[in-house]
C-alpha cells in the first residue's frame, strides 16, 4: 500500500512565499493603526499564536440532518483517517492541536497506537465524549427512554459504566477531561417527573465523578431541547451550574452556543458562569433557528465577539482562567476540512478582536453611564479587520497564510477520494 497523501512542507513554503510581501504590507499598516489606539500589534499576534481550539473527530466527516446525509468524497472511514484529516487542519491553521473523540464511534482497539498516530500529526487529545444517546450493536439495555436518568437502575448503571469506560480510554490516550451530554428528557407533559429525573441524573453523575482521575475535569453540557422535544433533564445553564456545584471542584459547565433558546443572551450566561467559578469550556458553532450547528461566526459574529469579550475580561482579572475551547459543528454542504479551518479562524478572530477592547476606557465610560461611547468602544474593536494578525500568527506558527486556498490547491481531497473508497459509515452525528 502506498503512503497516504500529505501536504508537503515545500508546497506550504511556496504558498507562503507568494503571499508574504502583501501580508507584510497589510500587517504593517494594521500595526500603525493599532499603535494610534495605544495597542501593540505584536502583543496581540503573540496571544493569537498561543490560542487553541480543539477539533471534534466527528466534525471531519460530513454531517447530516434527520432527513438525509450526503456523503462527500474521501471521507475518513476510521479514527486513524479522522486523525489524518485533523492533522492536515492543524498543519495549515496551527490553532487546532487537539482532537476530541467520541466513544464508541472512535473506540480504539489499541489506544497506544492511536496516541502514537496522533503524536505523529502533532496532535493530542482533548475532552473525551461519552455516548448514551443511541444504542450500539449488541447493547444489553436500550436508551430509548433515557440513560443516566432512566427510571430503571440497571439502565442507569449501564450508562455509568460506559462513562467510566470512556474515562479509562481517555486516560490511556492522554486526555484530561470528559464531556457528558445526555439526550434524556420527555416528549410529553406527564411523561417524566422533572424533579425525580434530575435527582437520578445527579446520582448517576456522582458515580461517574467518583471515577475521575485527580487531574481530570468533567464537563456538563446542557441543552434546551432535541431529541426530547418537551423537556430535557439538563436543560439550561442554571441546572448545569447547580449539578456542577453539587459534584465538586472537578466538575464545570460547558456552553454549546447552539443549546439555548433563540435570542438568549449567551454572553451573559458566560459572564455568570465565569463569576460563579464554573465555566469549563465551549462548543463553538452558530445557528439561526435552533441547534443548527452551522460554522462558527457564520450567522452571529458579533455574538461570538461578545462571548470573547467576557472571556478576555475574565482572563485579565485571573490569568489562570483557561476554559477548554472546541468546535462542535455539522458540515452538510461544505468540505468539512474547509469548514473547520474557517471556523478555527473565526474563533481566533473573535478572540483577537476582544483583545483590542480598551478595557480601561470602557470601565470609565461605564462609570459615567455613557451608554453610547461604551457601546462604540466595543464596536471599535469588533469592526477592526484583524485578518493580517491571524495570517501572521498562522505563518509564524508554521501554517499557511491562506489555509483554505492552500488546502484547495494541494489537491488533498482528490487524493483522499482515491485513497478512501466509500465505505459504510458507522457514526456521524452531532451533539
Ligand atoms: Mn456540543
């Protein structure tokens, strides 16, 4: 068998050489503009160079809707091919050095071999994800009516054991966290006792929490609705916060941007969780109507910026503040690699823009109740085109000045279409 295609370093170097002069000019111009505002472009670029967002393993496959899935050419057929695609994303954008796995979709026969394959791509493992929202072949008990909150203790125990297994797999891969999201809930008023279901949830979480290694974090991911359409057990940030508080210091809340009611002020949810010491991390995506899992920044870039405004503020107050950032998207009409490269860039963009906020001036304007100028202080940061900073950060980290153009010109997807003839795909979903 011939070696799988990889983008050659020489190809990348040539791509950057052809664009270096224009980038230098744009970067210098932006640097002068920022200097007039009292900002050091080099400090911003250095911070962007250190910024990372994890890639979900399921994101490199084409997603789907509840109506259909239209497979793309050269999709990864197993976890090793997913790692290869994640390695290519990291090679080009240099902001995505970790992969988040989903068990059992990515169940490794040999965790050590998988860990070594990831290391060869320059990748580590971010949060592990358990799956008790679907039944697996040969599974003894069904999750049709719930998992960690099921009325039958035997089903709950099976779901607890699965989560413990995921922790064990993650431990062998070098991961340091697990994200628990459950689909449990009700489709009809009267179907479940809301209080008892939440009590069972907490009891099950305690059993998982007890198996956490000392240096691990458990993230609770709330979601308003879907697949349960009347009530979800962990339905909002308040419920998630209460559960995380009950469990202890190693449990924190994860905010998936799509898991809220339309028009929810998500940046305020973020501010509250930060203030209460329980913000654990993010699943970035974007949406128009529900949990649409569109590409980050595609619909509401200002909201993404406002979220990062809170995060940068939190970091300014506490330098040890370091939530886990991950993309969680479903790519139905694009090449998933291009969407993930683009989305990593949009998240970086929001972070870089938030670094431009003149926080001292903003605080003063807030004290003076100058609503208009306070708002304009945020807008000045949001409306700055930081693209040259993002490109410079990428190239200094060894990536591509224009990663999507480089990816297209490399012919990576066409090579994979030949190397990876279509196969039955086991799992590609979105959580
Ligand atoms: Mn999610």
